[in-house]
C-alpha cells in the first residue's frame, strides 16, 4: 500500500544512492545535455545551451574543458583567482575548518576565525581603515558601504545626507543600491525601482589618451565636475561618492594622474564620504594590496570580495575608517550599533579560506610579483597596437583591456574574439562590448603572458577591417 511514509523512504533511498554514486564517481546524475533548469547569470542562456562551454577542472593557470582541452586562464576566473587554481592549502583550510566548526552565527556570538582574519587584513589596508565588516559578495559589500555611509551621517546629526554620487561606466554589483550608483545602462534599464537621489560623474576616458601605458597624464580636472554636482544637490544632502579606482567590468579604465587625489580633496572639503569599490582591484591586482595603497589615496570606506578568498568560497568585506567606526561606538554599550548583517557574515569556513589565501599571497610574494610583471604585461599587450582592428589598449598592474573598432553592430567584437580564443586558441579572455578585458592570475609567468598575447593576436587578426 502506497503511503506518505513509503514515498518519503523511496525518496530517501534515491537520494542516498545518488550521493553514493556521485562520491564513487559513477555515471553523473546530471548529464551535460540536461541544462535547462539552471538559469545562468549574465548569460545568453539559449545560445549557451546550444553550444555549452563547460569547464570541469582547474589547476594553476589552466582550466580543463569537458572536451579535454587545457585552457589558459586570462581572467582569473572572474577577476578573483589571484593565486591560481586548485590550491591545496586552501582546500585543506576549508576541510579542516568544516570538521572543527562548520558554522556558528556572528550575531551575538563569536568564533575565532573572522576576528583573526580582520586583524590580518587591516595590516594591508592604508592607515586608518582599521575595521572590517564581513559580507558574502561584492554586491553585498557595496550595499553595506552605502548603508554605513547614510547611518554615519545620521549619527553625526546630518540626517539629510542621503544622496550618492556614482560614475558612468561604474559597476558596483547587481543589488538595487549597486545598480543605482552604477553607471551601466544595460544593468539598470529593466529595473525601474532604483534608489532615489543618485547622480553620476562622467567617466574618465578622454579622447587623445588612446594607447596610454598606465595612468593617463591628462584628465585630473574631470574630478572637478563633482563640485558642480555638489552645487546642484548641496553637500548637506550627499552621503558619499563611490568609484572603482580602476574601472573593471565597465571596460577597464585607468584613472588619470591626480584624479583620485582631487576626488579625495573635494569630498573631504564637503564632509562627503569617499567609497572605493575594490572588488576587482583588491589583493594584488595592481601590484599592491589595494589600489588605495598604490595611488596613495585613502577612502573612508573600501569594499572588496573576489581575491579575498581566491574565489574559492563566497566572501566580501567592507573596511571602515576609524572615524566612521568610532561614530557608531558612542551609544549605550548594550545597544546594537548597526542593524545590518548577513547570516554568513564572517562565516568560519570562508574566514579560514581567506586566511589560507593571505598566507599564499604573503609567502609567494604575489603582490610584488604582479608589480614586477607589470612592464612585461604592458609591453605584451601594447604590441597588439599594430593590428588594424585595435582601437585602444589600456593597462595597469596585471589588468588590461584591448578595445576594438566596432563593426556594423557595435558591441559584438569582444564576444567574437572571446569565442575564437575559447574554441580555437584554448585561452579564456573576457569580452565586454567591443573590448577584451584581461586579468590573469598573479602567478602568470612571462612565457604565459606571451602565449596570451599571441592567442589574442591570432583571434583579433580574424576581425574584418
Ligand atoms: N563591485 C565591483 C567593482 C565588481 O567588479 C563586482 C563584480 O565584478 C562587484 C562589485 C559585485 O561583486 P559580486 O559579483 O561578488 O556581487
């Protein structure tokens, strides 16, 4: 007789058998031709599923695809695997932590790892950024920073300071705050419920700066537009300015010399907080722990994620300046200072993985290595300037962009080259509109840089001019 109980026990047996077969590496439960259920993020789902690009394992600088090819990773996964793939130390740290303490909440309870991690992290941040709020992603870090900015002003008796200034081409994740301060129309257009009171600075690319190596010499004055926006909205109403020190997902744009310094000066004059979104530029991407260190400009809040755990497990962080943290610590001792947090804020396993990642960065000197490779990287990328299809090349640290002249349908060239690189050159690059964005793991060597550049050369040469 069929009962609810038999149904439950049958399901239980099926689940158990499935798990056993997975562990024993038998026939996969999900064959590759069953791809419909997973709604993929930021992907042309139907197109992808007609010719899937499936990565099945990774080690060091390479992925392996399901058809057995070794693919050179020119993207550090998605700007995150800075120490390279398949790090034993990270796997061990996760495993050991899972056995010791898999989860404990950080709401009203403590466990050692996030405390240890925060202490370690602040040794790398510019002076004053001495407090860390943990999140699970870059998007959550951005929302957290925006909320802290508003609450900080309110605590200081400036409750009207609630507006934000972002920047064109800025990418600050995909939550509502992030797309509101972000400057990418495609990410905003379908969501007509953005947070109010946001304005944007213009982006920092100026005509004439094509093929600049490193920071463009001209363009610091673009920051003065902030004065006009302040005049328009009034400093009394503005909580913070948020920018990526180096724009990543918007197409890789390097700040002109003096630009970030000028933003800092103006925000300070008007008691407006400056937020650096360093989700990409954190953890050695431009040869220092953070872009703030490299450009010697200290923001009030700094958001990060990605390289924090080498991409191995989700985790993000917001660094807050002492003056901000202190403003929250003034009320009665028994009060909760910030009504904000996530179930997994300071997750023990993520924290253990981040600690292991920091060990690798430090022991292998990967930030210094990125700086030492910058010249080779720069010259390699700029050697592509002889190709007719190339419109501009930009670089700093181990980040770079090769922008192509648009074809009849603007915005398609990047994808064309990305697909050719993947299928024909066994190389992973990222296509953003007509631009190829590049950000290899920091363990890359000179020969692999050369290989990456040659793969690009071959693929770009196929573009009709
Ligand atoms: N901020 C910046 C500058 C980013 O580049 C990204 C992701 O690429 C984010 C925020 C969002 O991070 P996540 O995808 O982890 O939410």
